[in-house]
C-alpha cells in the first residue's frame, strides 16, 4: 500500500510522464545577412504552436474513466548566442503526462509527427527529438484482492465507503506494480505537497494505521 494522501479514498490509477528534448537546427549568420541565416528560435515557434494544438486535442478527447486524458506542455526553452546573430539552435524541454495505454513510443511519435508536418511545408524546419526520463502510469483492477481487502477494512474502520479514485501525479506505485507486487494507494487527507507548508490530518493518520494493520494481517495470512 503506497501511503500517499488520498483523503481515505482508494486510488487505483495515476498518470505517468515522459520528458523529451526537442532541438531545432538553424544556420548562424550575422544579423545583417538574413539571406544566409536560418532562425532556429523562430522555427521552434512553429513547434510550440504544434504542441499547443496537440495538448488541446488530447484534452478534448478523454480516454480514461478516472484520469481523463494525457497532456503536454513546454517546460524550458533556450537558444541563441547574441543579439546580432541568427541562432543556429534552440532547445525546448517538454513534459508529456500520460494515462494508461499511452507509451513513451506513442509520445515520441506524436512529437515527430508535428515536426514532419511542419517540414513538409517549410523545408527549413529541421529538428530532432530525444527521449529523456520516462515514468509509466499506474492502474490496478478494482477486483484485485489487495484492492478488495483494502476497501473492506477502510469502510469498517472509517465508517464510510471509500471512493475509487485516480490521481494526476506520479507515485512509486508504478514501480512496485511493474515489479509484480500487488499495489494500491491509500492515505490520509492533506494538502500542500512540496510546498513550504505541507500537512496531513492526524485523525486520518491513526485510521490509516489501523487500516494498514488490518489489511496486512489478512493479505499476508
């Protein structure tokens, strides 16, 4: 049981993510010689528009009952060397949040598709995509024993039927599940994750302690 805060509900799915670098390649030239230079930053502008369109398309067609859809955004960008020179490179760092069934290969092919489409109408668009860190999404079936046992004891100890929920952030549950360990997420109410003020409900912490113990006794018997 991964003990991330869930408000005493049972979390059975969460999103993953893929980090990618997109680099556009231009031609350096003096700013007074526009016929010789190719502006890599300007070409990246077209890629950014394509990424925005992809994000809107993803979010307009939710594919998961709990997590809705994946998303993509531009996180970091850098390029150029000085004001009087056409930039020969621009680097964009992108984060793509994924839902179950969306793989890193699918994500990379979507970005390459954007670039191919741009290059078809503008031969000066030259770009490469490099895959970085990948963390897979997580999902466990509602009928799995670990989920059923947790729901039973959570309902008895908290005196309420826990909802089955999904969370947007990535958690260690994906790694545990990938290693073949039956996994579910259940924890107290709280707020302020990674903020200066981060807290959990102490009454819920005590209830969680009781739930974890009861589940361990039954599941490991």
